C-alpha cells in the first residue's frame, strides 16, 4: 500500500509566480490535511479537506492561498503571487476517518527567489 | 487556546545513554497525543500515539511515552539511544479530533 505521495518534492518559484503543490492520499483515505513548516519552526495546520469539501481552513492565510480536493485526482494547494515568506516545507497528511491517525507525505519544499 | 509545549529545542546525548524529550499539552478536553519523528530532509513518521487505555505506549524501536493527565505531560523516553535516532521529534495533539497541533520540535543529537 503506497504511502501519501506529494509532488513535486522541490519547487523553485520567482516572486509573483504561482505554486501548485499536489498530494495523493493513501489508498482508502478520504481526509486530507495540509501543514506548513517554516524554517526552524514546527508544523502549523493550514486546511482540512474531504472529497470536494473544505472542512476547516482556519490556518490558511486569507489571501493568495487556496486548496481543493476534487472527486477525482489529487488534492491541490495553490499559492498565487508567491512571496519570499512563502518559502517553507509543505506537508500533506491523510487519514481514513477524521479521528484516525494522520500519515504524512514526504513534503514539498518551496523556495521563492 | 490549546497548545503543545516542547521544553527543549535541542538535546545532545552520548550513544547508549538514556534520553527524555519533554512534552506538555494544555487541552482541557479529551486528547489524542502523538510523537512524530522527522529525519533530515524527510517527512514525518508516526513514532507512537496515545488514544485511550494504557497510559504507557511503546514504539517498535525502543521508544516509549507515558500519558500523565495530572501533569498534562506526554514525555518521550528511550533507555539507550543509537546514532540512528538522530532526528527531530515532534509532539502533537488533536484539536477537535481533526487537526494536529504540534510543538516546536526537539532536535535530538547523538554523539559517539
């Protein structure tokens, strides 16, 4: 059973460009969570999604960030008009049910030049 | 607000020595507690978890943690560490059983 997949593993963008981060949950998991790890900091929750629904986006910045988890395909975290402060590692996790253990992907390391 | 505190940002120990990584939580409701380990440039791996039942939980590689409700702690221990245990360790609990709230992390460095 493949684990949580994230791609790309590394992404370099210039200021003002868009970044798209993809997450494929473990097979059988319909709950996806995105977390951000800034340099030298712990992980901070961003958003929790189920298929086609955003359940909790209390950790998402108000502007430029959006997330989706369509019926078919991976979950996407989209950052528009990136700034240097967006440079971080973005981790996706999935679980089969809301109260079940979350399993993490390897992360996408975003560098904004 | 609910929070998780890891009291030590870095812990250096010698190989084969015992180690304790401290974690305190502040939730007043039922909690699920976790320890995750992050090796350099990798994602997080679940080390162990407390959901209910026995307050002492163990991992397959010799780590254990004890849930202490009166002290609101969930410290991680290992009686004898190995070089391969060098990593960053994150304590976390759940808020509303949906999102994880993480501590700042403790960097464990094993010296030969």
